[in-house]
C-alpha cells in the first residue's frame, strides 16, 4: 500500500515501474492532466475576482484578456495536453469535433474530457470539476473515441471543492490525491478507495420525477421509506465523489423529455462508471453494465445509475 502523502508524480512513476514494458507515455499523459488541473484549480480560486475585473474592462491584473472559467479550462487542457505530445486526439465537451494537436502526431493515446463540469455552479461558489477518459489510439479517426467503456485505459476527475482532489484509476485501484496549495503538489490522501457496500444517500434531480417511468418513481419512494436521505449538488463530479466515498446511489435517468437522460457518455458517464466499478461499486444505464456501452457519437447522452452494490442490485430488481 503506497504511503499517505506520496506525491502524485512519484506515485505515477512507481506505478509505471510495475510494468517493465511501459514506455512512460501514459505516465507523461497523466502528468499533463495533473498540470492542467493545477492551472484550472488556481484559476478557479480567482473566479469572483476575475469576474469582477472581467465586467469592468475585460482585462485581468496580468493584463490578459479575461475568459469565462469554462472556456479557460478548455483552452488550458487543449494547450497542455496537446503540447505533451502523448495524445493523438482530444475530444472536449466544448468542441463540436475532436482536436488533433500538431505535437501529438506520434501520440499513443486519445483523451475525452469535460473541462468544467457544473459550470452553472461557479457563480454560487459550489464545487465544480474536470472529468477525463483515456483510450488507445487505433486508426486515428473519430471512431477511436467510440471503442466502448470497457476499453478505457485510464479515467478520473478533479474536483475543485473545499479542497482540490484528483481521483483516477488505470484499471486497478482508485486513488485520490489532495492538492497542497502551499507547495503545489497533489499528495495521496485517499489510497485504494473502496465504495461502501451500502449507503444512506440517494442523489437524483427529483424535479424530473413526473417524467420517469412508474417503476423508477416507486424505487426512489422505497428508498425514502427506508430511511435514506437526499443530497444533490448538481455537479455530477461532486455528486459522484460523495457517492464514491459515502456510498448510496447517484442517478440521472431518462425522462419523458430527455429520452437519453442528460449526461454525456464519453467524458462524463463512462469514466465515472469505470471509477465506481474499480472501487467495488456498480454502474448501469438501467439495462446493462455501463462499461458495455459503446457510444455512437462523441457527444451522445445516456442514462446513468451508479453507486454501492446494494442500491444498484435493488434498483435492477425494481426496474
Ligand atoms: P452544467 O455544467 O450546465 O451546470 O450542468 C451540470 C450537469 O451536466 C451535471 O454536472 C449535473 O449532474 C447535471 O448537469 C445537473 O442537471 P440538472 O440541473 O438537470 O439536474
């Protein structure tokens, strides 16, 4: 078991040593994400100030043009991941089509990300995040992003909350690192995360319940009647982070209006599914294991139910 407080870079390199054939490319890819996360985290801390300055004259204290945080995060990721040379292609929630970075021509990997999840929570100072999912480059076309959740090489998220936490898996354990802003290092704070077998919280936007299937309404009613409490942050990454640590269920189901739910398969649902399953939980679209889902489009939406085994088993029985 790695020691608490280990720096993320050292952790990544020690993981790499376990694979004698590793070229170091995945390690460099992960370190590039880490760098982007630090840049976004430090900018996030300035959100109120940047907005004030932005409204005044659109120029910040460094004399640079002020950008909205989500645009800033998107550009930071595209620049830093593109320059790392490890990624042949990048797919972002903010871009209609994948970006093929000039320096990534020999990149072994492709990456999909949501640069800033929960952007409507920014101005009310509630947790926001970045999610990512890495695949091997195959033919170098957009199809490479549609390999399916079980082909993910690594997945993770960064939550910018009361502290900044970087959680990721390369397919074995799930580990979490908290940013120590005084030294600018992510330090191991949540080694080998295991989701509780059963929780006490359900997390779903109940204002959509009128458009749910009756069986689903009954399921959430049954949770209420058996002592569950409700929590909804409205930033998927924050709701999943809590579910990972405390157990229970998080869902964004389909409803009458949103036939495929709201969340995006490639860079929201599938990476969260991998993390939850590798931590010992379960994730489904209501019919099958979420990792069996092969998106047909990079921005496709799918329903998601994820969490502790106990809640997902009882959900599957109820549906
Ligand atoms: P924003 O980025 O527009 O705030 O959306 C956040 C999000 O995609 C996801 O993080 C939440 O779980 C979900 O939307 C909340 O959606 P509802 O407001 O429909 O519940």
